[in-house]
C-alpha cells in the first residue's frame, strides 16, 4: 500500500478562524494518514520478514533434526555393541564355572545314589558289568568244549540258560 501524498489545505478563504481550523484539521488528517501508512508498511515488512524468518527456522529445524537423529542412531549402535560385548563376556565367563559346578553336582548325586543302592543290597553297575563279562567268558568256554566233544555228548550236556537270580537284601 503506497502512502498518499499529503493534501494541501484549500486556499481562498483567509478569514482567520475558519481557515486555521481547516488547516489544522487537514494537517491532523494528513498526520493520521501518514501514521496509518507507516503502520501498513511496517506490517508488510513484518509479514515479509516473518515468513522469511519462519522459513529460516524451518530450515534450521530440519538440520537440527537430522543431526539429533544421527546422534541418536550412533548412541543406539554404541549401546547395542556394548550389550553384545557384555553378553559375549558374560557367556564366556560363566560357561566354565557353571559347567564345573554341574559336573561336581552330578558326581555328588551319582555317589549318593550308589551308596543308597548298596545299602539296599543291589549290585553296582560295575559289578553287573563284571558279571556280564564273566558269563560271556563262560559261554565262550562252554561253546569251545562242546564243539570238541562228540555230538551225542554235547546233546546230553546241553545247559539250559536260566536267568540270574538276585539275592534278596537282608532285612
């Protein structure tokens, strides 16, 4: 909005009071209009500068957002790497001690079970294995002697295999 040039007071009537009032009224009106023009220009400049300032703030906001997102991503990657390192160290540090404790507990359990079975009069697994070996040797020796003997003699001396009877524990 362009300011309008000030109006000049009308000349012609120079009768003192009327002319002074009219000049004063015209000057007041011109001052008022000049103030309104200045205000309109200030608002127009403020709008232009305001939109420029807003656009500048938006651009700075985008730059800040990108920087903060990049920094946040970097921190997330650092935290993930640190967590992975901790889990690897923790896993490596616990495997051997936990494994050793499990082995020790397993042996304690086996020993207690073996003692309980022995107190009940049951043979241990080692004793059963020894008996199985002895039976296998006896069967092999019997088979050798039966092949050397005549068929009639082997028929008479055939031994029926009977299951082993276990001794009942004493009460």
